[in-house]
C-alpha cells in the first residue's frame, strides 16, 4: 500500500501536463465506429439465447405452470421454471447484516413459486435464436393464485417504520438542538410537503449477459459498474467460490446505478449455460427493465424551515417517507445532504419507510440528493420569497463556517463563489422577484437557482502498472468506464505521472482478473481509481529509479543526490537525462510491473477531520406558455467547485448529463404505478419521458479553479452526480418565478400548472 | 413475436386479395408501429405482405387542383413536398410535429392513418383491454388515463388515435381512396375512416379485411390561413395531449369560414362542426373564439386523469384560432 505521497514524484499540479487538459475520449473512435464490443455483442460459437417470461401479477403464487407447448416449440432447448431451476441459496433477510453485503448477497432467480412483484421472472426459455425463445415464451401458460398487494405510499404513511440505517450506512435520523421549540418560535416559517415519483434509470444499453462455462468456472460478459461486487454476488447466487467467476465488462452503455448488483440476466444466463453446457445470452427487454433493473422509489418529503426576519435559519427539519420493497429494504439517503448544507442551531432529519409489493429500489444517479434537493431547495426558494430576500442572499446568510452537524472544517467549499459567479454570468439581476412579471409574447419567463452538494468519497482499490522495454505503459484495474470517461482520465493520470505521451499509455479496464477497485458509483470512480493508479505510477518510478541508480547498464548509475524528473519520455537527473524506453531496455529488458493502492476514505484521518463535498450552483431560465402551461427550459448554467478538474471535457459532459437529469426530474420523468395491479403503467420509452434534444437548448458549465489537498493526491473531488443535485429545483423555482404557480408534486407537468394560470386574455 | 411468413406484394389488386384470403395476414409498410406490436404479441399475424415497394409513392396534381398523395409516400417526403408546404402548410406542420426524423423517414401515409392507439393498457397483454381482447374490460377507465379521450369515447374504450397527420387531413377535408379485394376502388371522407369505439372498440376503421388504402386525396387548398398547434409533455418526440388544426378565412373583420380538427382528445381526429358554425360569419374576436371553444368541448367527459384536457383543449383552440386569424 502506497498511502503516503512521495513529494519528489508528485505529479504536476500546474496544468502543464495532460491532467487538466480537455482531451477527447481515448475510447471514442472505438465507440463511434462500432468496434467497442458490448456484453450482448460478444460473439462465441454455439451461443443460445434466453428470453425471460415475467409474472402477470404483483403478489401471490404460481398455482400451475404449463410449459409443454414451449418445450415443443421449434428451436427451443430448455425451459427453466422454479420446478427445475438449479438449487440456489435462499434470498435471505430484507436487511443484510452489513452494508457491503447488499452488493454481494445471493440473488436467486426462479427458486420459488412465490411472486414478489409484477413481471418478476417466472420462466426462462432458451432457444437457438432470440426470436424462437421469445415466441416460445408466449406459449407458456401460468395460473396464479393472486393475493392483494400494497402499493399506495401517501395513504399509508401511518404504517411507516424507521430503518436501522439508510443506504451507504448513514444514520437514519439526525438531531441537533431543539427543532420543535425553535420552529415554533421562528417569526418566518415554511412548512411544505413535496412528492417525488418513481423513476427509472433506463441506460441506453439494457442489462445483458453472455455466460459460458469451462469446467466449473464461468466467464460472464456483462454490463456492470463494480466488477468485484458483481463477481461476489454471482458467486453467492451460484453457490461457487468467487475465484471461479470471471466478470468481463470493458464497455458499458450507461449504468446510473442500475448495474451495481446482479440482475435476472446474469443469474439466468449463468444457470442456463451450466444446465445446457453451452454459452447462453440473456438480455432484459426495455419493458422488462422497469420491474427488473431497479428504480428510484416514490417519496413524500416534508420540509420545515424556521428563520429570523433577517433570513438566518434557526431551525431545519427534513422528513422523508419512502416506499421500499418488503423483501429487500432500500432507504435512499434523501435527507442526508442537508446535514452539511446550511447553518442552523436546531436541526432534524428523519427517514421512514413504507413497504410495498415491488422489486427493490436501487441506487439511481445521485441517490439522496436527486429527490432530496428537489424538495429542500424548492423550500429554500419559498422561504426566500417569504423573507423578501434574494434566494442567493438567503443561502449566503446561512453559509456555515464548519460542517453544521459533524462540527469539523470543510476541506474546500466554494458554494458561495459558485452562486456569485453564476449570478454574474447568468444575468441573475434581470430576474424579477415578483413572479409572473416577465412576458415574451404568449410566454411567461422566469429565473430560478438552487445550490448543489454531493459528498466526496474514496473507495479502496489497487492498480497495476507495467512498462515494457519499448517504454509502453499498460495500466490494469477492474475499474469500469460507464460512459463517464474513465479510460481517458486514467490515461491522462498515468501519462502525466510518468512523463510520457498519451499514446504511450494503454489502460485496460473491466475484467475481474485485474486488481480490485471500487468500480463506478457514488461519483467516486475518478478519485478512487485515479489515486490508486497515481500511487502505482509513483511506485513504478521509484522502482525504475532504484534500478537506474544501481544498475551497471544505467547511465543514471549513482545519481542519488538530485530528485529525478519524468518528463517528455525522459528521466532527467540534474544535467543528465536518458530516454525512458532506452533506460528500461537496459535495466529491465523484460519490463517492470508494480501495483499501487488507495485506502477507503473512511479509514483515513483526513476523511474524519474534514467534511468533504463537491459544490455547485444551478441557474435556469424557463418559459411557461400562458395558454397551455407547457414548460420549456430556455437556458441553464451550472457553476461547479469540485476540486481539480482532471479533464474539463469529460467533466463537462458529466455535469451536462446531470443537468439534463435535473430537467427530466423537474418536468417529465415519472413511472406511474397502478395500485390495482401493482405494475408500472408507462413501462417503455415512448411514454416514460426523458428530455430530448429540443428540451436542452442552451447549457453552460463553468468550473471554478480549485484544488482539494484533503481529498486525495490528485486534488480532485467527485462530480459525476453533482450535476443532478439541485438542478431540478432550479427549474422548479424558475417555473414559479415565471408563472406564480408553485407545484410541489414532481414532475411539474402542464396539467399541474394550468389551473394556476390566469384565464387567457387574447 | 409469433413466427410469420413474409412476401413482397407485386401489385395492389393481388395484395388486397392475398390479405383478404387470410384472416391472419396483415399489410406491412414502414413497420414503425406493427413491428412493435408484433414483438409484444398484441398483433399476431401469421403472414405479412410488404406493400412498401408498390408504386404508390408519388404525389400528383388532381384535375380539380388538389393533390393525390400515394399511400406509400413517406411522412418525411410528404412534409417536405413544396406543393404541400405552400398549399397545405397545416399538413406539413402536423407531420413535422409527429414522431422523430427516423420514424418519419420510414412511416407511410396510409400507415400513419392506420397506426394504433398508444393506450398503456392496450400495450400490456396482462391488462384487460376491450380493444385488444373484446369483452375483457377497459383498464384505463378507472386507471391511469391522463392521455386518454374526452370526446367520442365509450364505456368500453377511451383510447385516443395518436396521429398528427390525420388531424390536419381532417381539417383539409381529405378523402381516402381504397382498393377492395375484388379490385374495385372506393373513396370515403377521412372522417368516415375511423370509427368511434361504442361497444366494439376492436373495430377501428371502416375498412374491410384486405381493403388497402392506395391514396389520400387533398381537395384544392381552401382559402384562408392554416395552422397546426400541438401541445405535448416535451419539446419533441411525444404524442399530443391536445392538438388543433385549423383553416380560417377572414373577410374584413369577420370570419368567413373556419374549419377545426382536434387531436389527442378522441378516438379519431375530431371535427367539431358546431364550433365551425359558431365562427362562420362571426366577428373575429375573443368572444367568438371562446364560444367556439366552449361549443367544441361541450360534450367532453373527463375520466379523472384526463380532466385537464378539457380546459387545455379550450385554451389551445382559442389561442390557435386567434393566432390563425391574426395572420389571415
């Protein structure tokens, strides 16, 4: 473990090297020419194709399942149901003993006649072609004994319970001071209840797997964000040691948190491939992804804010009620961000859960902040109006000097600078604080803003880096690139550290045979994998210099007194220099290979002694049609303070994507659950709306200069999810400013705005 | 998807006869709707007759001064045709407001008319649906019916016809030309093509099995200003919550004549003739537009989730009429 940095080998912080440059994706050409092979595309001889049949009820049991016709259908090789599926461990308790086990627990499929949620797999048909399997699935007859399920959240808040912890192991509740007393005494208050709907990730690449066995070992080509967890989860389910499971996932068509655990595709492909002794491919259809690949749960959130007349918060309470699956608990950490955001002496956050008969909720981009900041930052806007204060000024007056609940200093925190820089660039002074006053033709124009915060974290990981006798460098780690640009930034980090051109670096990811990392998730990928690689490169330089100083064949023999500089493909020591390739050829003709590691943040002193978050400020201008209530974003700006930006191009893309998610959450994303049947009604992309190009006309991202030396040796902080945080609230606040209609039930569709619009005068 | 056989049609008459001879046969052209329905086994044809290559892809002048649009003219080509753009701008606007560029490049004129509803429950075979399986009931009536019909629906079905193009064609008094399996040709007003659900929502059109649409005939362009306004949940690639196609002719400060078709609110493009009567001869003022809008939606019935469509349609209609008159 190379935890401490070695100053003499420290990589450049001045922006002269590749890190910090807007380098285009190194994997871009492969992707745009179709040469990046995704899970389902891997070609193997003799692959068979599986098709999943889902349950037609949400709760009950299979009384009878007749697959005889399907088994006789042309091309069909196997029909797997609960009656003949290989034995798997039971599912286990709703809450795992420890947090990490949620990622590694067994997730058996077709192991019982119980139906726990609508469209849960009840059969897998495997055939010579996908079409034959799908056609045969339609021939299976299932008779169910249906039971009455529970689905309604708002009506059942009284049944809510307090979980032991939230996602990621945060405390369920937090309390400082006396909220009730302070809120009752506050001269200005907001008490507002918001609702956020079920949402679905819908990455462009569906969940898909090719599984092939060799003896008692299985290789699984799949689309996964964290290979080590995926490997462990699949091994648990199959009942084999994890060493016998190899996960390969070099390219991933988006994950957004929906590819952190094993799903039906990988489990069923592996089971069927073992039964049939031939490779099997299984993919979820787009429609099947709604029930079988995770969702963000519906929530009710009550936000209570008490302030003095100067706008200083005296009391903050954020109460969250969320739906959860009954068989596997998931408590999104929706109120946790507020524990670090604004100062107030009296504070309360609470998470409560209401069980429903659905599949488990999962980690959907910016879990916690995405729904939580929609509500909370809307409430701040409501408070600003009551106080007659500018929303930015309100936030500045409540800027804390230390983390308000942990009591520790911030590592870097540039929230105020983000808001002020954003206000200047956006033309915030043109906003009319009175809503409904700016008109352009038939359109009502409004401005809104919101803050963004997202925790910074490091997941433990190791990278292996090798250099060959020609000076070519290969870095290997089981990290993934889910479209974020990981290949590119890791290439930059290695190139800068070793002082070699980008073209001399090859980064290989997405294979569980490579050293273990924390994968992609929680915005920690770049900092975690990047730090591990940084340490590995330092270790390699140390190894090279040891050999260079001691080898007879080295021109640097004995150069012990001056710090070496790796730059331009050379090593310079004082007035001596040697080409790196030449040196390696002399001192290590078979190359060198070293590893470097990074420890999990929670095991480090700086994580305990500093509150570490990324920050931002979002600004939105919207137009509301005064006749129809149609809402369109017109322009949006996000100013981001997230430490050192490793690659402004890929970072910008991450923020743009997040802002677009914010627009979606504010305006259109909603999966409707029909409480009569327990199914998601609009389960396809025709009716589950996400923003299209026309919805995102003008977007700008600005990064503040920042270097967070408490976060990691790179000075970077996570930003993958930061763009979502608060972005939807900026939209909601702009809609209110435009129209004077405050909608607290997301998404804000035109039917909710329409009743509040004036009867039109033509 | 069920296994099926596939054949390319050689000519219209044979194609019509071939489909007529097999209850389980379907015409296919762009396939932008039928293939999706087949994958979900909502449509389960055993035989597909591909009519996309039949020589029905031209737009020709009619002796009367209108246009004869071949059934296989692609939506993109129809929208871009200079004659359509100049003489029937409402049709071009409606086409371009629909679907996406890729879909418009594939979708045919006849296929657009015959596309099926986007009702969520129709698309899910586990749900009751009188249109998909007669007699099973309608899950939308008491369900999530935000996108459903407020006009022309029944207790058996509240599905909406999703086409934009057809709404404009209704306002243009287009006629639909078909070939019957015996080779005879008939034409009908576009308003007669789609049937209201009543007790038989599975019967969606006046066409017999095997009867093929061969053309849409646009009468000479009506005088006045044409306008299409589509209201939807996002800027593009969403079906209409409400749409309005209108053709308004003014004479001085008065409206000489007005035609209105409303989309997104009914099982077919909705022509509120009573509203058109209200406008004929009326002063071109807000009061007339309001009266027309009230009249057009007079019989509307909300089912809960779609209640908002009634005020939305009125407001959209008023504003679209006003905007059209302004430029007329």
